[in-house]
């Protein structure tokens, strides 16, 4: 029973006019008026950071009728965060998004990512908002590419010595190609995921390494090449 103050008890009733409910949100090809958590569906991402801001997490969730059916956690910058992500990966599926929002997901960055994702999806800002029936469970694999590895960019630079590309979308950078002005015009790389997959499937390490190498830009025109980790 709701308790009212003496002042409210002695007020006269004024009728409420509008009864239109919540504003509809775009959700998997439909416009939905969300009254309860089970009304929420969608696939989207959230980005979070920890208190010292030394690491970050990208969290992808596929939610059907308020329940988390799929979770992808990608972390960078903090060794402990990778282990926290492993625990969060076990915790998240099967929970409602409200449960997940109020669950300790072990790491500040993952909790912040959950908060940001929650806000997006309950307001209809999901990646699948206008996709008829949403995305199938397993859709987050597409973010990882064919070899199911997170896409990482690692670039180191100083004023005195310039820039070094360490890792790009294509893979682990093994060599930078420079022109006559010592400016980067291309690079060589090895696709770590492809190389390891080939080794797992029976190729020799040397054969797998050679098959996973490639180059980008005008590398063949380079006047000089350098190892970005040693030169």
C-alpha cells in the first residue's frame, strides 16, 4: 500500500489527460513501445574504459526479447582486463539487460561498456534497429573477420624518431618501406590468425608464415626498409 502525506491526501483529484505511453523506438525493423525489459531486442556495441583509463573494452551484445543471447568482449591495454572479459563472457548470456547492467562484470571498463550499450539499446540506437527481424545469433563473428581475431591498430611515434607501425588491420607489421625522404610509402605484414590456422591444419611453420605474408602500398618502390621494432 502506498503511503501519502497529509497534504496530498487532502488534495482534490485532477484528471490526467494524456495516456499515449512511451515513445516508440526502432527495433529490428519494427516500431516498439517499450514498457518492460522483455520488449527490448537488438544487436549493438558499447565502449568502456577503466578508472585509470589505462585500458578499454568493446562489448557487443545480441539481445532478443530482453535476454542476452550473444556476447563478444574485446579488450586492449590491460592484462587483467583480458581475464575479466573471460569471466564476463560466462556471466552475460542468459541474463536480461537490466540484470547485466546491475551485475558486477569484474572490470570497470566492461561495466562502463555495459552501461553505454544499455543506454543505446533501450533508446533504439542499435545497429540492427532497421534490420528486419534483427541479426542472427553469431553476428558478432563478422566483426572479427575470417580468422576470428580482433582488429588491432598499434602505432608508436616520437618527435625525434618519427612513427613506427606495429600492427594494422592486415596483421603484424614486419617491415616498413621508406622513400628517399624517409617517409613511409608501404609496409609488409603477416596475418597471425591465418598463419596459426594453417599450422593447426598441418602446414609447416615456415610454409604457413610465407603464405600469411603480404604487403600494402608502394612497398616495392621503397628506397629503404626498416624493422619497426628494432630500427
